[in-house]
C-alpha cells in the first residue's frame, strides 16, 4: 500500500513506523484498495465473459490491518506500504488448466505486470504441491480517466489464477497449517505427496475429458449433417441437443440445462430417438399454428418460443405419453385445450375413410 509521501531513508531492517502511524495510514488508504478491488473484480469478470472463459468465481480482499502489522513487525520492514505488495488481492478460480493460460493472457495484455510466477516451477520433478499462477500488477495509465479508477495509480494488486482443484488443494493445505512440505512431519510427507499428485492428475484428466467430449460432439454433428432421417444413435443428452439444434434452427438456442430437463422427461417415459422422430413427423406441421396462438394468448412473450419450448410443443402433439406427462397440473387450461384440439384434428386426418 504505497504511501502518499516518499518513505524516509533509514538503515536496513530498522522499523521506522509506529503502530499508531501504521493504523493511521492504513485507515487512510484502505478505501482506495477497496475501490480498486471492486473495480478490478468487475473488469476481470467482463474480460472473462468477452473471451467466453467459464469460471467459478472472482474474489477480492483487502489485507487485514492486524495481520499486516504483525508481518511488518516480524520482518522489520522499513517501508511496509511499499514492501507489502498484496494489500489488495484477487483470486480467479476456473475449471481447466488450459483456461489458466488463457486468463493469464488477459492479465499480461490488459494490465501492467510487475512480476509473474507459476508456483509449480518451485517444485522439483519428483515433488507435488501448491500450484497457482501469481501476478503483481497495476492498472494501466489509460484506465485512470474514468471516475471509478481516478487516484488508483501505482497501487499494486496480487492476483492468483488457479483451477478449482488447485484451489481445493491450497485450502486443504492451509487448513493443515503447513506452508511448505518441509514443515510436514516425515511420516506424513509421502501421504501428502500422493494426495497432491492425485489432485494434479485429476486436473489433467478433466482437461482430457473436456477435449474428448468436444471432439465427440463435433464428430456427431458432422455425422448428422443434413442426413434425413436423423441417423440412429445412442440416446444421450448430446444426441438430443444436436437433434434439437438441427430441427429447430430458427428458434432461440436453448442452453444445455434446459435440454437436460427435457432429456430427463424423455428418459422417465422410456422414449428414445425412434419415438422422438415419430412424434416430430406428426407434430411439426402443427407448430406454426400453435406457436402463433401461444404468442397471441401470452402477449408478454411477444416472440417465438426457444428451441426447447418448440420441441416440447411438437412432442405434446405427436406423442401420447409425453402429452400425458406434460398435462399433469395443467388440466383445464386454455393452452392444454388448444393442444387437445390439435391432436384430435390430426387424428381425424390420419383416420382412414370408412
């Protein structure tokens, strides 16, 4: 936390600040670091959104005065507001190791980096332990023009970037009260190394699984292509998502959680791709009429259905079991009546002339 005035010139390792003076300066500068932490937290979330990098959380904190004073007393800091660089600290927690690299690129591009360290580099090849990428940085001069960043020049921030599993290991290690493996009793070191190795291996396996699933989905999408009918496939969430994307391309794209809800409904009824395609062939012609009525009767929507809504509408018309499932709790509503009327009309059309 840099002081506003130049630090006094003193002999090395002789503390020059009294406790009273320290707390006075701390109280004066803490609001600036709070403002810096909040603004950087928001900025980093925006950068992650722009890059479409999924993350668990972006956290910030301002160093506690009591712990800071204990540290400067223990280490005999001459200029504590210069020597301590993590008065403001941020932590970015993501899901995959490759995203750590992408997030680090954001910091090297968008901020003035003073130092950068991958703590894994401290470990020997046979060692396992704490892994995280640390930065000491400041905001760029161009950021100082907006009101929310004015007066924050030269304030340093420590940033830690890690995966969920790296974070879990760090938190557990902290709870065990050991800051390094050298502090661990010999009888427990091997067990600690083995656990750390499993965390690191799990990170790698999740990364491999991520890219394996991505390749599977791309291959599946290419296989489906323009093929009609939809090729026979093992019925799973990815297959259903691709079917919906293929057959409802002009509706608002539904996220995987919405598709997952539909998948569970179908799974409950024992319906697979064969039944879905049969229902689609029956109900798809009714979709424009039913959707138009839905918009008229619910003007607050003022738009088309999303993909999942359109798919459900088609299934309600084209599959008896699915219609009965969706009917529960909605009996007697105008909407259910309109679906019943459409189903009856289609049944008449399919009925052979007597």
